[in-house]
C-alpha cells in the first residue's frame, strides 16, 4: 500500500476521498469485445461504470462474416450474432452505456475527464478499448468516394455490388478472405497487390487461385480512385515497368490492415512507434496511473476476439486493485 | 430517406435516432425508411453502396446524402444546412 502523506493533515483519508455522486469509478472507451467484456466484469463487480461507444456495439466483430475460432461455437458464429451476445451479456449485469463519441480525454486533480458531444464526465479510472480502424490507402478520391463504391468492409457492403467487377486491394489473409466472400455477389474480383506474392496463409491462397472468378494484378499500386458521384475505377501503376493504367471497377474494397484508434490518447499515455498503447502485460497498466488498455488498441502480439476479451477481464481486475489501493471502494 | 437492412448493425443505432428526429420535425420533414433487402432495385437506382445511407430530398430532388450513422446532433446539423428545422 502506498504512503498517503498529506491527507492526515486536513482530515481522514476517507472523507477526503469521498467521491461526488456524479463521479464514476470507471469509464470504458469503446464497445468492442474488449470493452464489452470489461463492462461485464465491472458491472458484475458493482462498480459505478459507464461504457461509451460511438457506433454499434461489437466493434470489428460486426464486420466479420463468420468467427470460427472463438471457443464455445464449434460451428462458427456470424460476427453480428456474437456481437449481440456480448452486448446482451454485459447488459444482463446492468452495464450502463452511452452511444456517443469520446472527443477528448485529459486529467485534472488525479481524476480523468472524458468529453462527449456536449458534456464532460469525470472518473477515477479509465479502460481504453477503442480498437483499431481500417488503414486507408491515402490516395485521391478515396475519402470522397467512401461509401460510394469505396469500402473497407466486404461483409457490410458486398451485397450492393451484385454482378459487378470488383477490386480488392491488399495481400494478407483478410484481403483474400474478402475477395472470396465477394465472389458471392460479384461477376469478377481482382486482387491488387503491390508485391508478386501474397502474405495470406497457403490454404487461402490456394482457394483464391483456384476460384474461377478471382484474378490478380501483381506489383501494382493504386494512385487514384476515379469517379464523380460513384467510384468507377482506379488509376493503377505497375511497379515493375512504371506503366499507369485506368482500370474499371464498380467497387474498390481496401484491406491493407488496421491502425490503432489512439489519436485521442496522445499525451495522456505512452504510445509506441505504430501508435499502439504501451501497457504492462501483467496488469495492462499504461503510463498514466489508473488508466488501463485492453484489446487491439494496445501493443500486443495477437489481435483476436479471444485475446481482446481476456484483456477486458484483466483490465477490470487491475482497475479494482487500483481503486482499492486508493480506498475508493466502499 | 433512411436506407437500411435488418442485418446491418449500425442501422439499428440509426433507427431510434431518426425516430426521435422525426417526432421533432413533424409537419416539416417526412422521415421514411427503405429496406434495401426488400427493395434492391430501388437501392441500386439510388446508387446505394453502403448502409445506413441517408438521402435528403427537397421538392423531390436529392440535395445531399449522409453515409454511415448520423448521431442526433450531427443529423440536425446536416439537415439544418439545407432545410430550416
Ligand atoms: C474483417 C475482420 C475479420 C476478423 N476475423 C476474426 C476472427 O475470425 N477471429 C478473431 O478472433 N478475430 C477476428 N478479427 C479481429 C477481431 O475482430 C479484433 O481483434 C477484435 O474485434 C478486437 O476487439 P477490441 O474490442 O479490442 O476492438 P474493436 O473491435 O476495434 O472495438 C473498438 C470499439 O471502440 C469504438 N471506439 C473507437 N473510438 C471511439 C471513441 N472515440 N469514442 C467511442 N467509441 C470509440 C469503436 O467504434 C469500436 O466499436 C477480425 C477483424 C476483422 C476486421
């Protein structure tokens, strides 16, 4: 237990540390698998807790066609169903949630302040579980045509591209999975990759190569996405011979990985070179006391649903310990 | 007009926000919903590529579209830029 030096001068620590009623023990930022599991544990531990999610509960799981490697579902389970179950389970313990975007987080007098749309909440501790977002190509036309033929989620948007020629940009597992999934709707799918070999696992590569509707554009990068109201194609450069061609596509699906959602936390906690939050493996403590990180948002080796829920549970365990040490629990 | 489908998670977030909004602007703005599963042709005709997509019509003509969930404040601001609410 740490020494509490000054408090004895003005009164008992208990009185000093009594929280105003509108202060929370814990705010969880993000309602993906990590955040919802943290919410479940925290609500079950009767903490005064609030979870804030800007979109739909479930995070990236919602964009997954089928989760095949989460225990308890030997047949696999559609991502949206799993997301629903996570949410129901957390709510079953009375977890309170807010559908809002966290805009700013800072610290003042040992408390953490979390700014939402038009008000600010105060909490003794935080769990940062904001996950990651799809990486963008960063080329002209991409932002303007997002949702207008440019997509980062085949499961979400694929059905709107029936009978069309589609491009999938990337060379990893998810690029190949998305390409195979899109063959259900598309006439043809072209995988555009900047190298001449895929990074995807051999099984997936094999499936793609053998699929009659899947073809490849190797050593190729996209320079621009073309179209006014709707995407109509790409300007593609061949890295071997330098030639630039315009190729028509009804839809362009970009799957070149994810980047951590940590812009908000710069200056609050230590980030690594990739922008992931650095957290202690044993406790998930970040560089700021009382702030813990869970799930894809932190520096870790394996980013999966199973590891995200593990983080959520561990983070709450650490929060409880932190609040106890500060004598903030009844 | 809210283009949505039952399998779309974000659409489920949008629905109650739009309901509140509809009650607020009753008599001035009509809020309608279109299920893209049941009306695939209409969705295609409007070039819907992702849902939820909100299209704002004025005098029968499209004036703007919003792709992705519009939270309450955002929705009011977006509509307010075109129509007095
Ligand atoms: C296409 C695809 C397929 C996958 N398939 C599998 C699979 O088969 N098996 C598997 O185990 N894993 C799979 N994964 C990985 C898995 O989905 C992730 O590891 C997991 O979702 C991480 O959970 P998380 O809670 O850390 O983050 P996320 O799922 O990213 O959730 C973070 C949440 O935080 C919210 N948020 C972010 N910023 C803010 C803010 N400022 N204010 C409020 N809320 C905010 C986001 O909206 C989001 O809902 C897949 C991922 C993708 C993209």
